[in-house]
């Protein structure tokens, strides 16, 4: 059995958090405060940057824009981020050159944990950002062209400049690693999809275009139901190539 990877999700808290699946824990009347991390100084800025594009009034999920809104969910927020269920990025960081600008870093996940375990204090209201952007612009998405189906039983019939990759018809909960083997024998890790969920399906983009010559083999481990496509560069070529 493969070890569970560390996953950082690059999309913000989303609609998966339904009432039955993401229930706020009871708040003690006098939780002891053992941390200097506060909502007004650190946590609010992290939430505004990573969560409130969905978790706000008028967003796709319940609001987490104020201390009063977020405090009852503190333990659930910690559990969801530590389990990598939120934000729902769905790929292991460090396996392949997948962009993860929207994902939480390990330092950010630890910050959330320390705040919650330290009593989730509010802090000085005067330290709150004056005009927070609750719906920041998403990262730039590269232009892509044709989708090139991946057949793990047959080498690529042509050279492909891949800007990203996307799952097709995958089963919920499936996990799989994709590795390209170039004709010269060089192995290129592409992506490790972990506990795929259809409701959060999205393409994964590479940090830079990946050059895969004709006759490159792509190996999936373990074998799973469903398939993947490579997202070819617009016009069939990219601006740079990745190096293993």
C-alpha cells in the first residue's frame, strides 16, 4: 500500500463543506489562550487570501469573513486543512511540476493548527485589514490547445508540449500516479492525483511546459478506472520546457 502523500490544495474552501459533512464544534465558554496568533493579525489575512472567494456573503458557501463567523468552525477548519480535504486541490505537492499557487503551504496549515490549539483568540480589532479583498483574482491560466488522450498501453504517437493534465471519467476517491518515460529512458513524474472528487474536477497546470517526444510512454500506478488527457500548448508549442 502506497504511503499517503502530503497534499496542498490550490483552490479555496469550497461547497463541499455541507451541513452534515462539516459541522461546527461546540465552543467552550472560556478556552485557555496559549498562542500569540490571533484572528485580527494572522488568521484574517490568511482567510481573505485563500478562503473568502467562496466563504463570504454571496459566495458559494457559508461566510468566514469575520471572527464571529469563523470561531464556531475553528476545529473543523483545522481538521479539514490537515486532512487535505480543504482546499480541494487533489494533487500531491512535490510529485511532478504541478502549479500550486492556490494551495495552502505547510506553514499556513501549521498556523491554522496553532491558532485553534491555542484557543483561537480574536486579538486587537485595530489590527484587521481596512479594506480586505474577499474575492481576489485567481492565478493566471495558460492558454491551451487540443486535448491529447493518454493511453497507458500505447506510446504517444507524436511529440506533445504539455501545459497541464486533466482527469476524465475518474471514480470518486481514486488515487493514481502518472509518470512519463521518454524514449531515451528518462523518467518524468507528471502528477499524483489523490482521492479524486468529481465535484471539484479541474485541470492541473505545470509550472512550465513539459516536452514529451513521440514514443513517450505514460505509466499509471496503480491502474484505475477512468483516463487522463494532456492539455497541449496553444498552437502545439510552449514558451519553455521542463527539465527532470
